[in-house]
């Protein structure tokens, strides 16, 4: 599992260096090949290729032309790029995605179980403030046994 928040910076070539703990776990479980994308343009999603291929397989299941599937794929393709983690644990983020998600300077790299999210630090702080965790959220999760 990939978990936690790992603040880092984007270098001059548009790469983020994955923290050692995440890098080792990803290498052990998946290897070096990644798919870096977004579906909203507000953040970057870094999927180990194996996890992304599972999503692609689900997208191929009928109905293939479901409007929500087409929109998801459209956005993921627009922002997406295959990337390999280098020996220093760096992953490139496509310039188009960096600009849209304002991924420059300080960013938060967060483990979301089987993929990573990369957020502009200030943008994520705004999200936390505008959409706080509530008692309703806790109740909904309790219904799921969590």
C-alpha cells in the first residue's frame, strides 16, 4: 500500500523526486513504469503501469461508449504520459499537466493506496479548508464498516 503525505519540490525539468519509502515500495510491487495523468487538471495522478492497465481493462468492458467513460478517458489521455522512474526516484510530469495543476515549487505527494496524487501545496490546503471532513462523512464510512 502507498500511504502518507510526502512534501517535496518540482525540479527545473518538471520532475518530482519520490520519497525513498514510496519509491522502494513502488519498485518492489510494480517496477519503474508509470502513467502520469489527471482527470480534472487540478492535480497529477501517478499510477504504476500495472494499476493503470487494470483501469484500462475496465474501460474496455461494455458499454465502451458510456459518456462518463469517454469523458474520463478523454481527460486522462489529454493530460497523460507514460513515464519511468529514474534511478534517483524522479518522475517527469508533462508540462501541460504541470501548468494546469500548478505543480511547481512545493508540492504534496500523497499515497492513495495503489497510486499517488500530486498537489500544489497551497491548492491542496484550500481544498482541505473548503471541503472539511464532517460527521456525515464519518457516518457514511461507518455504514461501510469503516
